[in-house]
C-alpha cells in the first residue's frame, strides 16, 4: 500500500471515529442513522473526494475510503456506547443486558472497574475478529462455499434462538419454599421465634408463627418471613408447625412472561418494518427510521425513566485488576455467529454465551462478554459481507451501498481501519469515560437524564414524525414490563427475530 493510500485510510478512519464518538455518547443517535446519512450524501461527497484522491496521489477508490469511515464509526460506537449506559442508564440496544451488572458496580463505587471490563471486552472482540479475518484472502473460496452450504439451515438456527433464551430465563426463576405438613403436625404455641429460616428441599422444618388463610391458601408468618403451608385440617392462630420443606422454582410464570414479551415486541417490530403503525402516511422521513423510536422505547427510555433520580455515589479513581479474558474470548466467537445470523443481536449472543459450559458470570466478566459480542459482531460481520455479499447490520448494508463491489481485495485497507479504530477507541473509552465518570460522581443527574429523555423524544419526532411518537409510546410501555415482572430485557429482541422468522417460515403473512 502506497504512503498516500495509507494516509487517506487513516484520515477517513479518524473521520469515522468522530461520527462513532457522536453516536456512541449521544443517547438515541445510532450509528446506523449516521451511516444512512453518509450513504445518502454520496452524490455530494463523491466529487470532492475524487479531487482529494487525485491531488494526493491516492489510488484507492473514494467509495472504499467512505466504507472505511463507516466501519470505523461502527467500531468506535461499539466501544463508546457503554459510557452513557453506565453513567445515565441509557443503553444502546446491544448494551441493555449489561446495565444491571454495571449499576451494581457503580453503586459499590467501582464504576471504573465496569468501564475497564467493557473496554477490554471490546478490544478483545476486535482483536479476535482481526485475527480470524487475516487468512480470509487465502481461504475465501472454501469459506464462501461452506457458508453457502450452511445458508439453508439459517432459518432453523434462528428458530432455536427464542427457545434457548426462554430456557436461559427459566433457570433464573426465584425459588419458592413451601412448608409441607402432610405427615407432620400443627400444635398451638404461645412462644415467639425470631429465627430466620433457610429452607432446603427435603429437610425437616420446625416453624413457630401465625397461621392464617390467604387468597391462595394457608400460610405461616414469622416476624421476618412468610411461607405457604400445604396440609389439611389447619386452623388459624399461633402455631408450632412440624413438617418438611419443599423448595421449587416457578418456571411457568417466568417463561410465560418471557414468551409474551417476545411476541409483543415482535408485533411492534412488524408494525415498524412494514409501515403498519397508524398514521404512517402523515410523515415521510428517511427509510427505516421507525426502528429508531422502536429501539429507543424498548431499551432506552424505560431505563432512563427508572434512573432519573438520585446522585451517583463516589467512585474509585483507579480500576482494579482487569477481569479474566475467557468471557471476552467466548463473546468474540459468539460475535461471529451474531454477525452471520440475521436478526440476532449482541444481547442475545451474550445470553447464549453464558449458557456455555464453565462460563463465568461475575459482573465484570459478564460486562466484558457483552462488549466482546457487540464489537466482535461488528468486525466479524465484515467477513460475512466479503464472503457472501450480505450485510447483517445497518452499517454493513451502508458499506455495501457505498461500495457494491466490496470484496476480499479490499481487506488490507479495512484491516488497517479496524486496527487503528479499535486501539484509539479503547484509549478514548478509558480516558473520556473515566473523566466523565469521576466528574459525575456525587452529582444529581436528574437534569441530565431529563434532558437526554427529551432529546430522545425530540429525535424520534424529527426522524419519524407523529407516527414515531406513537410507536415510541407503545414500545416504552412494553419496555417497562420486564423490570415489573422480573424478566430479562433480552426477550424484547423479538422485535427483530419474529419478523425475520415470519419472512422465512410464513412469507404469506408478510
């Protein structure tokens, strides 16, 4: 590569990083929106870009330089979008799963540890992605054939994803302890017990408390706990109960809520993608902008509303030991799957990663895994584009629109772009994120959160009009349900998965 070519790749990589920084730090502005604006601006940008290339002696096509800018914007966004999710509780849809572990560390004064874990995970994801892309020029013919042969199985892999997510949710059902008196005894007692019971399934139980009838049956209450009671001939009053503990998990309610959230979010996704939102003909904006209020309502506003009050506790100025890279490595490989399968988000990929054997689930490792999946998908999704000519994300589709003939011959320039943008984005995340975190400690962020909320609502209106506000309202109501019923937000990714599944299995319904 000539010096002028390298210099132009660096310039446009830095330009893309500027756009990625804007979209990553500004709540509600997604890098896909900026990429779409760049593509729409190609007729205006092409003449000056050709003049610049001619004056500098750059032999690379201007469209490739624009593709480098879009790619670096996506990578920088995948690093920096964690900062607002940590400080303000406004996540990008790919970061929504890591918000609770992040805020847990934030409340403990370890926000720098969370920031370090996210930056490290993204860097590992980018590094693994680059290493896997290196042999692509030598193996692209064989890999293209292999991926083509696997393409017919994509629908069946996709239909497994919702069931795997439901299975992962069922394992988190809260245990319910029941006092089984069948074969036991219940005798009146005037004693008072302050003992706190730790029920173990099958162990003998001895509980002193007040027995009374509830709507769902009998229960015994102590000064600190209440347990359902199973048995016959019970009477109310202070009793000594002797029986056996029965501990079970209420999986059906949890899985039922998860399935309902998946279906309802899928219905909203179909409305957004097919233009079925009432009043959609009142406002003509950019194509596909209905996804912006959809994602904002499902993943952004509910968390922002829930964190709109209070002060950030003091934070440690330095991060501790970096987390293990094992979770980030698994997340990087899962990012390849996310980059290949349409409609599977980094959030869903992170949940699937935690289901792997010996997966560590500490908060820092989990944050690193989520970040690695997101950045790994951004990098390895490029391989799918180069091999199959199919982009699985908005930024990759924008790259394909900017450079329809993109192929493995363009890989050297793209790898330089990935290397430079990932290293600089890591440094930017640690420096800028650390300063913002320390500056925000001890301050009341209510005003900032409200300003972000109003900004997201205004942006939804500008990009999608009154119809976008209606979709934003509906998706926000749905986005607040997971926290109310104790179910993970990952099932809201049905907004993408369900329309794609209908496209494959029931095209007559579309």
